[in-house]
């Protein structure tokens, strides 16, 4: 089936996503614009492992990225630590929640589709004096920690992974662009101007805000933080625009 639309994805997609796009006459061109690696700061890992030993077993761990879970799991395995049995997790829906369950075998207390809805759920269900650890990256957004601290919560933050932008100039103009994080937006715009008549698709409201602040439109937002939802929004958009 010949593709009618060419779309740039700023990260590598799953085979299922590529197939779904192709089945709907969309060719996805994959060009990762950021790289992720777990932090090399040994001091952070020492603090975390010490907290695993000394912390209240009923602590809450907050994740707004699946990258944080992967980094934490890798170091736990290297250092021979297990997930605290009674600890709970608050995290984003989709891949992040899936990895919290499958990699950490953690009890998920609450989820949200983006940082704002997750912070709201935490404040509805978690008492303010509970021990809370926020596992983040070096380029994380401010919305969740700022909102919770203003509401009287105390978060101990560990930046467990590093995000590095990898800008690339794209001479070709695409019909659409998929963005999975604000960092991806920053990396793309570092080397490219936004093309006319192209649509941006954001995985959540934080990424949408990064696009809006750069004057980009139109912007579609996935109904849930997943590749499948991104493609669904794109299919609906192209169908509406070309019928």
C-alpha cells in the first residue's frame, strides 16, 4: 500500500506502531533526537540505596517517565537491591505504569495521563506527611514538583537519568511530526524551523505546552501517553483533512 503521508517520529517506534501507520497510508520516518542514559553520579545511587535500606517501607515513589524506571531497575540489579515490598508508586499511565508493574513489581497507588493529572491524583489520595521520592531526569519539567510543594508536600528528588539532545537538520518537509517529550521539541527546533502546513502530535500536555510556547500549530494531543494514541490522533486528523 503506497503511503499518502510522511511523518517524522522523534523516537524509535515499535513494529506495531509502524504497521498501524502503514496500514493507514502513513510512512513513519524514525529519527531519535535525544539520548537517555542512567546517571553516572555515584553519589545519587548511594543515596538511593541507603534510602532503600533505611526508608519507611510505606514510601511513595513518583515516576513521570519510563526512563526513570529503567535506570532505577538497572542499578538495583547491579547493586543487588530489591524493590521495597510495601512501597507504592504514583506514575503516568501507559508505558510508565506498565514498567513499574513489570520491572519493579510495584504496587501502583495512582496514575495520571500527564504531570498535572498525576499531581492531582497524588494530592487526592496521599497524605502530606508521607515520605515521597521523585525519580526524574536532568531535563524534567517543573509542573509536578512545583504544584505539590506549593500544596505542602515534601519531595526528595533523585535525577536518575540524563537526557541529552541530539539535534539534526531535516531538509525534507514532512506532513506531520511526533513528539514524545519537551526535550524532543527543544532538540528539533534547535536545528529546524517549523514548516508550514505540518501538524505536530504531542504525547501529553507537557509536550503540548513546549510546542505552544514555540508558536507551533496545529497541535494534536494523544488521549493517553502511548504511541498507539499518537497514531490514532494522526489517523483521525489526516482522514478529516483529506475527505
